[in-house]
C-alpha cells in the first residue's frame, strides 16, 4: 500500500533529527494503519532505545507488545498484536544493522544450515547464534544434533539434504531465510582408480546435488524479498589444489565452486549473494575418523601434520569465524568468491 503520510513523517523526522536522514526502508514498510504510523515515528524519535527493545523482542521471540507498550506509555492507541509483530519482523534487519546500535553481528538474521551435528557445521551454528541469529541447524544424525538443543537461538531438525522432499519441506517451514549455509559433505579416499561408480555417485550426490536441491528450494523466497545470502562449503582440495587420494572429493568441491559462482552471477542484480568457503585441514570428528580408518593411524596423523605449514590444523571455530563474516552485512559487497582458510597449505 502506498503511504499517504510520507511527507508528514519526513518533516517530523527531519525536525527531530536534522542530521539523520529519514531511513528510506521505513517508507517501504509503512502501512496506512495509524498504529504502525505511530510506531514508525517512535522508532525514529528514539532510535537507540527502541532498537534495544526491538532486539530483546526479536531474540526472546516475545509475541506480545509489552516492550513497546512499556517503552511508550504515552502512546495514543493500543497496538494490535499481530500487526506489531509483523511490522517488527519486517523492520528488524534494517534497524538492527544501523550504526547507532551495538549488538550481535547477526542480530535479526534467520539462518538455515546443514551438517550442524558436528565439526564445522556445529561450530558455525553456535557462532551464528552467539552473534544473535535465529539458526535452524539440520543434519541426518538426529542423536548428535540433539546436543544443540537448548542452546539459545538454535532450533534443530533432522534433514537428509540428498532427499528432495525433505529439503522442500524444510524450505516451506521458513517464511524468510537470510542466510542458507550448505555444509554437508563426504570425503572419499583414493585416486580415480579407487573410485567405483557407487563412490562417485554417492559423493556427487552428498557434496553437490544436495547444494543444488537446497539452493533451488530456498532461492525463490530470497528472490521474492530481493535479499538473500548463500554460503557453500567447498575445500582447497578442488580446482584450487590437486591433492593426492582425493579424486572424486576434489572434483565435487570444484563443482561447488562452479555452482557458487554461477548463483552469484545469475542473481547478483536481484539482491542475492553467494560465496564458498575453502578450508585446508580442519580438526573435526570426521577427519579424526579418516585418520583412524587408515592402516597405520599414527603415520596417517603424522602425514596430515607434515602438510600443515603453520604446524597445526585449523579448528572448526576458526572456520566458523570466517562464516560469521560471510553471513553478516560486513561482507555485503562480497559475492562469487572462494574464501580460502588453509594456513597457507595451497602455497
Ligand atoms: N574437516 C576438514 O578438514 C574439511 C576441510 C575442507 C572442507 N571440509 C568440508 O566441510 C564440511 C564439513 O566437514 P566436517 O569435517 O566439519 O564435517 P563432518 O564430516 O565431521 O560432519 C559432516 C556432517 O554432515 C552430516 N551429513 C552427512 N551426510 C548428510 C546428509 N545426506 N544430509 C544431512 N547431513 C549429512 C553428518 O551427519 C555430519 O554431522 C564438509 O563439506 C567437508 O567436505 C572439511
């Protein structure tokens, strides 16, 4: 609906805040309802305090209007609950990311990720939630996923990302997703001669087709809002570096880089960005499992360590810090990139 109060609102805001331009996003979201009109004015008159209250409102998922009612006791009208809730949701990302507000780097963002049960996915889910995001962490491993239950800001759901119906059901459950983080992957050990048809198909299915399914399922809603951010988990073992005994794995991760650049190029003008993360060797349960599975695990560990130019492996938390940056508005101008985090392994 067109807001007929726009000139009046602009004059009030300019009068009260001569130095601060009236935020244009407000104008898009204002409805003709008189109550939301007053809410807009309050946010402009008291930006700092109303942002703090808004942050609490969103992070605690309070579905009543008490914070606003107590903050604005002189409000001329009571707020209708549903309309206030909807307005707060729509305004949240723009208001919370403004410079007058010092809160989490991902406040107000809704993030869905795969492979959240362990390793990098688990570390990313925790890091995102710590920065104020509402995270849906999914994984095929329901038992391990349960360990995240109870952490503020994290919801969990068992999803096999190779199953189209499960992926589509997951997308349907979310009205709005700001960041989709595709992490699930499988490491096959061996050269092309060790790679049977089944190994090839399984790896490409988990590592590449899953990202195709997830991105196709979530993109339409992002496009409808002209805003979205997709992060894909690739690897340095890909088109970046040839690695011994990682034939189908590296092939799949090179495909992830291609998929990332393709999505970034196709939708850049519609407000979508897409980047991938390329770690070197990260100390995760699956890496430990791969070492243990070798005929001589001690030697296998030494071999892994020998290629670490920093003298140590990367931690899952270090990868998660990079992912926080990519998920946040700090990286708003970054798209179509491979973000390498390998301690110089590729050099
Ligand atoms: N660990 C490393 O050294 C390293 C290096 C570079 C890239 N990566 C990539 O990072 C990602 C995560 O690796 P990690 O070592 O942290 O994880 P991990 O192997 O420890 O965990 C992977 C998770 O994915 C889940 N998963 C597997 N198949 C799934 C499916 N079909 N649907 C949903 N979930 C599924 C597993 O249950 C598990 O919880 C992978 O894509 C991996 O290729 C890892």
